[in-house]
C-alpha cells in the first residue's frame, strides 16, 4: 500500500478508535436513556468503520496501529476527572460534542492533506466526517437538558 494511503487509513482508524474509547469511558456515567441509546448507536457505527479499515489493511497485508497507550490513558483520565464533579447529561453531551468536533476536524485535515489518496479511502474519510457531523447535530439537543 502506498505510504499516503496507509497514513490516511491509519488516521481514519485511529479517529474511529478514539470515538469508541470515548464512548466506552463516558457510558458508565450516563443516566439519561436517550443519551445512552445514542451512544450505543454511535459506538456501533464507529466499530463498523474500524472493521472496514481493518479489512482494507488486511487486503494489503498491513497492520493498523491503535492509538498509543499514553493517549488512551490521557483520554481516560480526562474523562474520569471531569465526570467526578459533574455527571449531568448536559455535561456528558458537551464532552461528546467536543470529541465529535475534534474527529470532524481531523477528517477535514485528512481530506485536504491526502487529496492524492485512493478514492475509496477518501470516500471512507468523507463518510466518517458526515457521521461525526450527524452525531454532533443530534447531541446538541442534550445541551438544553438542565
């Protein structure tokens, strides 16, 4: 697999894996059933994207690196610390919204940085971007919760 294609595929994969970890770390604090249902759906979607990335990598006999352990620990610690003092639905939604924005921004940057990558990978990145924007738009309604 060409270097730029592997770099783009890795970025998409790691973007999905951060989404998965974030949801798994936040989910135990969620009390609102509507938010819990949304998180289950988002988790399934992120996992599906990750599996698609893994299948593409396997076709080329590549192994996609997961996010490093320090990044995972930083994310987990950040989530646990911020939910210690505030487990409200509104606060949890705000954290998820920020994650969606970060993931969306990464997709925008990847689409700009890897314009010459395979069409299949660019489309996959665009789909992930659309998913994250859809999630963002849905999660906004939880900010109105008091």
